[in-house]
């Protein structure tokens, strides 16, 4: 019924969600590295937070004069990472509730928030005494 020239392509809803899903799937398959495209500032900051906590190795941004690619070195530490959509507002006093709901324990894992001081994990947000919008989590 459909003409052969018409191909349906998926619309990319959230670049960050795609990125984290790619990383998670590659991690589950036991890959050493994963190619993520397209690049966005939010993805880069999110990856920097993950790197700071030692969940991923180095990542390299490849500029291909289009949307760019990132090659992420995996070290087998990620159990789960994901996006929280919609990006709910989190007040400082609600932080505990969210960490309790999303993370497996208090000892490890991070929520990533977008605050007025930039993108950071929930511990840093608590130190800076600020809330923000939740982007996602990893553990």
C-alpha cells in the first residue's frame, strides 16, 4: 500500500536519552568503546560528570562538520544510566527523596542536575546549596 520510495525514519526525541541508551547497551554487551552521535553540550557535560566519578574512561569528540560524534571508552562500571523526562524541578529538600527513588543505595550512583551553576551531580549541588532540574542518573 505504501510507495517503495517512502521510508519511515525514527524521529530523535532526546539526544541525551539516545546517548545514554547507546552507552548502556554497549556496556551490557561488554564493549570497550562506543560511538555516540550527535554531540550536544549537555551530553558532553553529562559525560564529564560520569568521568569524574570514574564510570567511564576518556571520551573523544570527533568533529565531522555535521553534528559530530563522541567516542567513549567504557571500563565496565556502569550498571544503569538513564534520562529522566520530563526534567522535573528538584528542590534541595526533595533531593533525598529522588536519590532514594532512583539510586540503588546511598553509597554509590549519582543524579545529574542542571542547575544555575551548570550541570553537576546531586552531591555537588548539595554542597553549593542549590536545586535544579533533573537530567538523569547513573550507577
